[in-house]
């Protein structure tokens, strides 16, 4: 593993804004507040912020729920990076937990009735449909998930 | 998050204000289940002041929906904001819930 998760990997996040998180669900509001402040600073449209907030929350809930079994929490590292590229707002979520690629998970099949609907499973479906970039790689022992939303077509 | 309920002629209106996210979904779910248990008849959830919903919020709504269906009571949702409506469309919840 690199000394610090989220080190520059040539994917457009070098020198941008970043935030380190503890592996606890109660970090979610801090992550959401961090992203909202950046969106306000950069004048991101409301629809772009909504999609990135949703993607960030769904991704972090997966990481916080499954990436760090109890014995792995002491060495857990989670880092968020934000970058605004031409026409695109992007987030990178890096963690050194159990390898997990959400982009390869199939969508849940939407139920025809409340009785048939299964509880849960819509997080990855929402990320895949709302985001314009949803990509994953496992590098140097770290999960790297990138979420991006185009600035011109978010509506 | 703020949750209020109001008894009207033949149904109860539950008004929700804030974010239906992972942090607040359990509180919302518990409040809704209390209302279902304590108040008879149909329930309308007024979502007009909900500006954000994540899959955790959908989960809470589905649990409430299943309880109401099992009790053969009507549950409907009103006032969905555009972003919330989009989440409902993608997840299929716009089809399985009655939206007024």
C-alpha cells in the first residue's frame, strides 16, 4: 500500500481538494458538508451537487459497511478527492479496505409491486443511472472509485 | 429532519422536512412505523419539503409500504421534488407506490 491512500495516480486529482475520513458512519455529514462547500465555491448547479452527494453517500456507505472488518479498522484509511475538470465535476473515493468493485455489480430488477420488492439494493443502481462517470480500479492495495457528473447536461 | 403528522377527515398526513439520507432514515422509519401502529386508516406522506433521498430513505419507505400493504391500508406519497422523483423513477418506486 502507498504511504497515504489517494496519492497522485495521474487521474486528474493532483493538487485538488481532499478530505480524510475515519471509518465511521457518523462521518457522512462531514463528507456531505465538505462537498457542499466545494460546490458552492465552484458554483456547481444544484442538480450536479445532488447527483454527486447521492453517489458519494452510496459509495461511502458501502465502504464503511463492508470494507473494514473489525480487525482492519485500526489501519483503515479513507480519502476523498475533488476536482473540477473541463465540463465535469469529479470525486475520487480511495480506501485501503477489502477490494470491492461496485461498477461490476448488476442492477437490481425493479419489482412490480410493494409485496414483491426486496428491501435494499438500490444504491449502486442509483449511482450507475445518475452519474456520467462511474469507474473503479484497484491500485497499490487501494480501492479507487471515481464519480463524475457533467456540468452541461445535469438536469 | 422534522416529521409532523396531522389527522384529516379520513386519513393522516405525515409531513417530512429535510434529507432522507443514511443518517436520518432510521429516525424517519421509526416515526413512520409508530404512526402506522398508533393511527388507523390511510396515510399520505407529504414529501414536498424533502430535497434529498438516498437508497436508505427508499428502504425506510418500502418497509412502511410493506406494513401498510399487509394491513390492507392505503399509503400514498405527495409533493415529490424533481430530484427525488428521478430517484423514484430509477428505482421503480414511482411504479409501486401511489404518488399523488
